[in-house]
C-alpha cells in the first residue's frame, strides 16, 4: 500500500477493516425505535404472563409464573363461548367490509375522476364526516335503529358501521385516484371504454394496494368495535368479540388471569391479519407518501 493510500485510510476510519461506523443520528434513531418497541410490547407481555398465573389469583406484574396455567386460555374460550363470538364477529365483518370498501371505492373514483358538478362540496361533506365521533351520534342512532326494529340484531351493528365508515373510505380512495395520471383514463376512453369499464379494468387493478389497506383497516375497526355492540345489542353472543368483552369482564372481572387470557384470544386474529398483510399495508402507505 502506498503512502498516499495509507494517509487516505487513516483519514477515513473503517476503510482498512472493510466497514464504516454508522453515524450518530442513525444510532439515535435505532435506539428510539427499540425503546418505542419495548414500551409498546410491554403491556402485551405483562398481560401474557398474567394470563398464565393460577386462576383466581392476583398476578404481581411482569413475572413468569413458576407453573404456567395454559388451561386458562381454554377456560376463557369456553366460558365466554368464543366459538359463537368468533362466528358472530366474522359474519359482521364479512358484511361490513366488502360493502363499505366497494361503495367507498366507487365514490372515491367518482369524486376524483368523474368530478360531477358539486363534487367538491360533496367531498367536503365527507371530510366533515371524519370529525363526527361515535359517542356524539350514538344516542340518535339508538332511537333510529329502534324505530327500524333492528335492535338486538346483527343489522344494528352492520348498517351503522357501513355508513360511519363512508367518510374515511371516500377520503382514502379519492386520495389514491387523484394521483393516478389522467392519461390512463384518456387512453381507455379513446379505445372506447365507458366510465364503468375504466373503473373496473383500469382503475381498480391499480388501486389494489389502497383497497387492500382500506379493507384491513376496516376489518380491524369492525373486529375491535366496542361501543356500538354494547349500546345497540343486549345479547352478548350477537356482538363482536370486543363488544362481548364487556359482559365477560362483568362475569370474570375479579379473575385477572382468565380476563387477560380472554383479551389475548380476542386480540389474536387482528394481530395475525396485520402480520400476514403488513407488506401490502405498508406499500399502500408508501405509495400515497410518494405520490402525495
């Protein structure tokens, strides 16, 4: 190695060893991310350790029990009739998510691409709908559902959720369709495609990441819906799994291990769904970030 090369190597640490030290900013960012991960996962780890404690005891905290009681999960599943709740939640989600995503996608396409007269004001109404909290409309919604004779039925949850999801669905899908080049629709129109054909054959295939992400979000919201099932459905087994947690807590509120086990069972499907589709979800978010 020449003298010049030795001097350059000394000026750049890590050159001789084949690597370089990461900058302090990267180390700090990684440290913050790890700390946030620990803070986020700590409650779930504590809940899991508490679920394995002997039934009827009060767990001391984050401590692995000497004799893990895996039977607590089976007891919680059987005591809360989780099989029926799982079926009820699946039926509700299967009715809410496809209808809401379909209507929201078509409405977002219409507002973004077809742009009829007054579409800006219509979109503004949807944006204002994002500001309405569930708690603010639950009372009039209760009387409306009661007048329709739908109390204590699954439709008391399905129909309001479809309507309440519309503002975000239209906002989400419009944000995608606005960033799609108009040349694609113009080329399809020159080839003789109608607006309906442009939507299904051109726009929907491009919008698959956004549609899938919207479906995942709405599934999570529906599965974890707590307020509407509690207010509109008195029968716990007709609610969502999260909504039935209130009745389960009233019955087993003093049995902390059993309550923690039931909560983890309710949480498991949403976590698995997000793990399976996390790539598509992140892809849709990055797509909007790049194009926005």
